[in-house]
């Protein structure tokens, strides 16, 4: 293994400065924990004896807490310190195109926040019924269905539902306003007890890392969900990257977070800089449509966590909460197609998604050593509904 190989890995954003965790299976092997290094996957179970690394999920490792996370990452990174140590790793590095990737963790609960004021104002989503009406007072969000979380590469079926245009309430139609939002996902590692409020200062003790997320939404169905009496979640699917970037890899990406006015309640006050300057690129069928940055979020990850547990709700290993679309001010900073279309399905600048469209989201941040941190990618292709039995097929915009 040469120094050039390691430099190439760093140039790709998957060097020792990053070491994102995931689950993979080598040829002829079973799923286990790995970290991505350039275009290869390092078998962690082959170099660290902990039993948590031979399991098909990161949950057991994440449950050990922040001390164990940092120790493991330090030991793995130390194996790249000299040429001799790197040579020992060679048999345990598997080319990415020869392994199978799996969902990195088992999702416990799913929560979808709306951390961007620009997204809230542009889409006029407002507050949940019976909730806070001022999005500057506290983060807005909703509980989702964890079964809708899918690994990047899995297709997304166009959803069915009821709209005001539906002829009869009992008939389902296909959405014509299928959208995707570029988001960050915060993965909870260490849980908390029932009745305990997790403060903003305890963010790094509970959140293992960050995963790239694509939230799929059917705007014409969601907006009529409550009046029609159906039980619905804010998103129809949530696509995630195979790689979870540890919080410790994002030290150089941390920023103070957007100024907040009026002053937030005491439990939401920031005590550390947990805004993240992560720049994303959204592509539809290979064409770039926007490049939003998470640095524009009004609510940061530590505040979302504090709000999530403000009523004493416990955290569980594998909980996933998302930022919502990371839209910011300015042209090209929109993180959803609804903002690009301005609600018009025929807008060529950013129309809603049709069957067969492929969406790809990538993200990068600055690394501590001056290089880049790559979050991998989220990609999915829109397909027709699994079944339209009892429903009415409508061509998508």
C-alpha cells in the first residue's frame, strides 16, 4: 500500500480524516462493520476484537457510548500512521465494487424536523395543527414511520393518496407533486432515560454521527392528510447514505449557527457551535439543480435533540432525526424541488419528479487536516405505484 493510495483516498474525501462507518459483506462473507477508505472498505472486525464489529448493524457499537466511539476511531486511524502498519491492513481492504452494502443501523424512531426558515417560508407549510405557530420559537417537526427508511439505491414508488381533486373520498390517486429534500440526518447512539431532558450541551454524548438523507414528499397528498382523516407522516420515504460520518470527523465543519431572533427558550440555548457547514449537490437525471448548505439552518442539531426530549421522551439507540431540507437564502440554495418550481408542476427550472427520474444527492465538508469530508451519496429512481387497485392513475407532471 503506497502513500499515493492514501493521498487518493484523502482526495476522494474518504481518508483517515473521515473514516465513516457502515455495514458491508465481503465476497462470500456475512454482513459486518466497516469503514470506507477511498474506494475500499476496511473490515473493522479483522483489526479490532470487539464482538460488536461482527454484527450486521452499528447499533451494538453505537450503544457503547462516546468514549468507545472515539477509542475505536483513534485505533483505526492509528493503523494508517506508518507504511508498515498500512501494509498490515491490505488483506482487510475490499474494493467497493466487490462488496455488498447494507443499511448502516437499525432505525428505532424517525423524526423529521423543519430546521430551515427559508424552506418553511417558501413552502408555507406552517405549524402542525395545535402546535407552535411561530417557527422562530421552537423547532417544528413530526414523528415518522421508521419502516419508510431505505438505503440509497432502492427505488421509490410513487405514492397514492387523496387530494381535493379526487372525485370520491374512497378513491386513491397518484401524486403529481412528488418531491425530494436534501437533508442531514442525526443518528442517536447512546440512549437516555424516560423523564430526562437532554440538554444542548449533551449533544455529542448521544449523537454518534451524521448521515446524508433524501426526504421524499408528496405535497398534494400531505397538505390534505388531516382534513381527509387519514393517518399520514410528513414524508413518504426517507433515503439514507450507507455511510455514517462520526461527529469527531466534523470538527472543521462546525460553525456557530444562524442568529436567532427572538431569543429562544432557555432549554434551546446553544452552548457550543453545532451548526454544520455541509454543502450539498442535488441532481435530477445527472443535471445539477441546486447546491444548498446546511450552514443556513435556523435550528441546529443540538437544539433539535433538546426539543425532542424536552418533555422527557427517552432516546433509543438507532433513533434518526432529520434537519428537513437545508434550504438557504439566495439563488440555487433551495433544497427541494417545490421551492425551485414555486409550486408549478411545469416549471423547467425544477419540475416535480416523473416516473423514471433518478435523483442523486451528495455532500461535502471541510476536514480537520485541510482536506474534504465526503458523506457518500443518496440516489433513487422513481417508479410507478406498486398497486393502483381501487385507485385512479394520473400522469405525473
